[in-house]
């Protein structure tokens, strides 16, 4: 191939459009996507901080990764503020709207306020939210105290297990019998297999 052909080929390659990087092609997120990402971050930070007692860096590394693919790229860039005294987490997403806020309530965990909610106007006092703190339950047996209230009902579990075993035995027997009638299974096997 001569130098003229090489020059023509090089000119043709240079004339082809060069694709932009994938990140540059992604459209800017809309306000709702950012609001959802901010809510997700606020709720996970609230639960991790006030329920699990984790550090913010650990929550960011473990809980804010691998979630919703449409939200994850925006989560890290959203500013979060943890107010330990108020037990709230605020995450800003739009300068024209209030931040997304998650609030911890004893006995209930963290609750996320709706998009656009103004926290001081929406949040009732902490004493009106939630139930008893499991750590502060009365150790006396029920009904005088709280001990044993959340114990699973053993008789219910036994009944479910016995019912499952009975149904499984009946179903197996019926299937083996039907297979023998259809000639799929040797009738002599019914006694051994059923």
C-alpha cells in the first residue's frame, strides 16, 4: 500500500465521529431521582447511626453501595448532616427544596419524611413517636411485665411442622400412585417408593 492510500485511510479515520465517554453521555438526573437518592441516603445513615451504632464511613462503604443502580451514582455527592442530639439525618438535594430528613424514634427505628416536607412543621415531638424501648422492658413475666411477650408460639410452630409433614406424605403417595397408573412407574415400586 502506497503513501497515498495510507494518507486517504488516515484522513477517513480522522473524519469518523469519536464517541464521548459514557459519563458525558448520561443525562443529568432529574429532581425526583435526586430526591429519592437523598431519601435513601438519609434513611440508611439514620438506621446505621442510631439503630446499629455504626460510623458514617462504615455506612457509606457498606450500606450505600450496590443498591439501586439509578440512584447510586448520585448518593455520594449529596451532602449529609447527622444531628445526634435531635437524632435526625438531613440530606440536601435541591437548593429550592428542604432536605430529605430521616428521624430516629425509640422503639420504632428511623422514619423518612416525604419529599418537600419541612421538618419542623411535620415532626411531632419524640415522646409521641414509637413504642417501648426493648432495652428498657420490665423483666417480670407477662402480664405483670414484658418478659416472654415476643416469644414465638411453640404450639403454632409444631402444628405447622406436623401439617407440612402430613401434606408431604399424602402428596408423595398420590403422585407415586398416579405415576403407577400411567405406567410411568413400576407398580411393584409403589410399596417401596410410596
